């Protein structure tokens, strides 16, 4: 059995027990990356650095030193996240040669736990769109079926995990960018509560919508990486409240109060409806108490776009004249639209965020978890026009955010934790994801529920 076919949990145990070496694990990951180059999951592969780290990790094992929970386990990092000494391009020509001096908090914590960085994965420029393309690297392919999108913007991270190019990855999520590719590639991805995994790269820490989080093939591995990277940081304004509040992890689904959100005001593909409904029925058979709810998330789309586009205008706008012909046309369009938004528009978006937060808080006063599809259709065609109208169930359904993933971006606006996990497949074999969302600081609680659902679904 190839080492990259083991879970991260299994691989870490093999290394601790001296039944596999970190060098063998890194070599297996690098070989798999080379063998699957057509997927185009990596912008930068850190082969020599990874092997050097693996040799040091192997020496620590042989010397009987104390080992971290991820000791010797290869993992990848989305190329929006800072990695000391390894170039971090943001998927853009603007940062094509940028080499950070410091690791992001999550990267530093993963390294301290013993994980070994094997490379930086692909992302559209600044994670601005839900198509896995950028001028700097081209197109990333879905390993299940290359005719369909792998999702974005943590596209390479999801592809790397799904294809066994390392069993763990760090992604980022600014509107669903961990959960959407997790759904499209059939893996697990967590966007944690705001502040639980500090993201000090955000230029506005007070209104942060972008999150760093773990991606893995199953819930246990997701928990393993999350345990390594979570924890407050005093440099983060949301990391000043002391020990993380915890709810007891449930031993079963019996009595779990589930709010089931089949639609958020958007059309839903019949296969997604059938597969996700079946997953909820499986929860019911295990004793969960399910009630269908209605939330209008589609109307938040325009406010989300104000936040996203104005941020891109502020962050990228000054570079348009110098790099314009080397930037994605959709990024340029987003910056131009962002310049047209007013301060009033931005405040109205903030008011809308507050209303959504209040509505969700009221809902979580009655329910333990909010369950929905992750996206309203299986992976869309890879050559879709991200700026045009998408089809859901064979019918025109509107713009991509409001039609395909209205379930995800509200949790970025409000800071609530949410994860995507696989719950079945379409008739042509494409993965379908189930989203679980919960109260602030219910991250471990959500992962425990996801583990129980994983068992219920077999």
C-alpha cells in the first residue's frame, strides 16, 4: 500500500512506531505529485526543503525525541497563505517572486506539530472567483472528472488531498473557498469560528471574512490538523477572550436538534436534493430530530459582493496599471466594480451582516446544527463562464454565488463555523457535499457530529 493512500492519522502512527519513515512519506508524496502533474494542483513544489525537513524528522524519531502529532506527515498550503522562505504568489503576477520572511500562524503551528510542507497549491488570483484558473498557473483539474470544476478558491488544496498528493492541506475560505472545493472533490473542509485559527494576514482584522482551515479526506484527519492549528492569539482582536468555550462532544446523534435548510431561496439540482435529503434521513434514523427551516441567503449576495469587490479594489487597485495585461480579466472587473461602491454601500453591507448574524443566533437558540447542501448542484462544467448565468438542474438559475453557493458565504459574513463533508455522489459519479454549520466556538462539536454522520452514511 502506497504511504499516500494512508490517512494522516495512520501515517503519523506508522512514523511514531518506526514502521514508516518521514523520508519515505515525503518521497511518496513527491512521486505522486510528479505522477499526477496533469492535475496542476501546485504552483510551487518544495521538494528539496521537504526532504531536508524529512531527514531531520527521521533523525528525531531514531533519537527517541518527543514527537508532535503530525511528525513527518506531508501537507500542502494554499498559495494565499504566507510560508517563510517559500514563495507565496497569491496566484498573481503581482506577487510572483514574493518570498515571505514569516509563516502564517496556522503554518507555524502545523510545523511545530511536525508536519512537513511539500508545496504551495493553486488558487485563482487573491481567491477572487470560483473557477480554478489564473494567468500565473493555468487551470487545475478535478481528479474525479476533468470535465468539471474542482471548485475554488482552495482548488489545488482540495485536488491534492483528493488525489493523494499528501493527506492534509491548509486552505483559505473567504466565501466558501474551503467548503466548495471540498464538496466538488469529495473531501472534508472546515471554516472555523472567526478568531479560532488566527489569520493575521487580513488587512482588516476587525471585519475579517477570510479564514484559514484544514482540509482532509475524512473527519478524523480534519480534526487532527485542526487540533494543531487552532487556538487564540493576542494579536488577533477576536483572539482575546481567553480559553475557547466548549460544548461536550456528542456520543451519538440521538436527540440532536437539526435545522434542515434544503434551499436558501435558490434552485436546487434534483440529484443534490435527493442525496442531501437522504443524508438527513440517515441522521433521523440515528435519532436526530429534524425540522425544515427557511432562510433567505440569496439576498445577501449583493452585500457580499460589495465587501469582496471593495476589498479587492483597495488591495489590488493600485497595481492595475503596472500589471493589467498580466492579470485575470475577472479580477480587473471586480476591482473596477469595487471602485464604484460607496461608503454607504459598505455600511449597508455591514448592517446586512449584522441582521444575518442575529437571525442565525436566534436559530441556534432552537437548534444544535444547521444542515444544508454545500452547493446547489454537483461540480459545474470546468469551462463555465464565471461572470455569466449558471445552470442548475439544466435550467438558467442566475449568478454563480446566489445560484450555486448561497449556503456558504453567509457564514463568512457572520463568523459562524461551517464544514463540508461528502455525503454521496451524482449518477455520473460526481461528489455531493453536505454542509454543517453551528454556534460560535462549536468547531469541535461540529466535527464530532460530522464523524457520527460519516459513520451513519457508511
